């Protein structure tokens, strides 16, 4: 099995100990940092916004992978770009077709990567009208809003569907999965063709972090 990208989700970080932990992750070869933004409206929880990203940005080399779980991403894309986002992903459920296209175009106008995410109850086929414009698809394997939930197995067939479609059409789009990822569910996702594993509670505040990263990455 080939190596996947492991993207720790900052949502599970201990903010009192963040620089220690992020430096440790960077030294262990972690390339992506997943940044979960929640507005208390699109999801029933509030997390953090662009100022936190801006304060972290100069200190790390991570690809800043921003996941907007918010109702009006168009209004915030510029802020996150200016704060240092490398990839901005928003939710397909947030908008109708025309606004999805408008938001993807806005993200691309900043010369950064764009992604679309789907919640567990959204059909994977709904991504098809946009897929040739995407750099990343984020399959939610839990209901977005909280870390530490159990992986939903229906995401596996979505990953496989996307893997086959992307390969068949020779597209350049990463498949990422987010929610309930550990060594076992991560292996299942890899078997179904995932490229990026987002993991929060499995990675943060763990003494055996190095071993856990190795288990997720595979070889
Ligand atoms: C859920 C977030 C996830 C979450 C993952 O709304 O998008 O990134 O933090 O956390 P774990 O890995 O603990 O399920
Ligand atoms: Zn996320």
C-alpha cells in the first residue's frame, strides 16, 4: 500500500501546548495541518477563525488545509487566504450550484487550492458536476461539528467511487477523509483509495505519536 498524507486536525490540539506539539509533528515529517472552522450555524459548534491561522502560519512549513464548516464561505475566503491558507475546502451543502461555482472561482483567483466536502448523508454523485475543478474532495466520515466521534463506514464506498472516477478520468484531485480516523479505520480508507487521512483525537496529546503516524502512513 502506498503512503498517504496524514493531516492532524488542530481541533483536538491543546492550545496551551500547541507550539510543542506542532513542532514535534513537523519534526516527525507531518506535511499538512487540518484547520477546522465552525461558525455555530452550519454546524452546532464554534471553533476558531482566521486570526489563529495567521498567528501560526509564520512558524511552520505545513500545508495549511482549511476546512470551512460555515454557512457563507464566500464571505470569508479572502480572510483565510490572507491568513495563509494553502487549501480552502467548503461544503457542497452550504450553497446552490451557482454559488458553489462562484466560491470555487474565488478560491482559485487567489492561486491556492480548492476543495469541496460532503457530509455523511450527502450522495457522492453530487460532487461530479464540480470534480474536474477540484484539487481536493473531503469525505466527512462523521457528522461535522465535533472531534472524537466514531467512523461511519458508508464513507468507504464514497472513497472507492471517487478513486475509480478520478483514475478513470485522469483527474488531479486528492481524496481526503475526515472523522473517526485511527489505525484501523485509516487502513480501511487506504484500501479504498484515499490520499489524505485527517486525524484529530488519534494524534494529539499522544506519547506514542511517532508510532501512530507510522501506522496511519503505511509504507
Ligand atoms: C469534525 C472535524 C474533524 C475532527 C476530526 O467536524 O472536521 O476534523 O476534528 O477529529 P477526530 O479525528 O477526533 O474524529
Ligand atoms: Zn475537518
